C-alpha cells in the first residue's frame, strides 16, 4: 500500500465491509447473474455490431444536434 493516497478510503472500505460483500457475492453467484443482465447483453450486441465506434457516436450526436465544438465551449445552449 502506498504511503500517501490521493483520496482517503471510505469507512466501509476501512472496516472491510466492501471485501466481505464481494466475497459473499462471489460465493452465492450473484456476480455471475449480473453478467447476463438485459442491459449488459444489449451493450455487448451493440459493441459487436459497431454502435460504439467513434464515427457512429458522432453521427448519433449530430442527429441530436450535439455536435462537439472547439474545447467543448460555444456549444448550443438548451433553454
């Protein structure tokens, strides 16, 4: 462990509650069930088809009128 940390750990982390929760989820198989959730499967399919490529994301955002501008400033304001 590092001597100096960027952030101080939370109380749950310091007490070891997080570690226990992870062990319980692993033993009961809850983490395996989460792997096959509906949204996870949809995102995997989209990745294989190519919906997460930069060009497709740009076209989708352009259709919503969210075109990136210089340094992200001077964009269209939503009033």
